[in-house]
C-alpha cells in the first residue's frame, strides 16, 4: 500500500508540474520578419521572447535562446512591427502587430501589453 501511495504522490507532482508548464507567461514568436522600430532594418527569421507584458529578447533565431517552458507561435511568412511607432526591444512593453506577407499587409494579430487581441 505504501508503494501505491508513493507512486500516486509522484504522479500528482508530475501532473502539477505539467499544469504549471501550460500556464507559462513566456511566449515565443518564431520565424517572422521583425522591424524593431521605425526605419530599422528588418530581421528575417526572428525570435521575440515575451514574458508577461515585457519583451525579454529580440533577434535572430540562432542568437536568441528559447526557454523550454513557453508557448510558441510560428509566424513564418509574417511581419512583426511595433504598435503605434513604439519599439520592440528588451524591457519594452510588448505592443506589436503581426502583418500578413509584408510590412504593409493585412494585420492578422495584435498584441497589447503581452496579450493577444485577435
């Protein structure tokens, strides 16, 4: 009976850990062409790490570590730009728009303070 309780306790801990991973406040935007501020050169194949409402990192996929405990969004073929003339940089609030096909394309998604609006 003690062995069964030990296994049950272990399973509960494992499930609790899985539930915690699913509720991560870390979001990874992968593969888009990103313009970090008006007039900046586009970064093709970018990674943007958003933790809570802030940007933690922006850069090339090869240069930005991707946390294991994160929600990932494949944005290949899309463009990410700062919202309302802002900046996409570490420490900045995650306010951005995702455009289809190019920087002037249709807005497909919008993030305000780290939350997706549509």
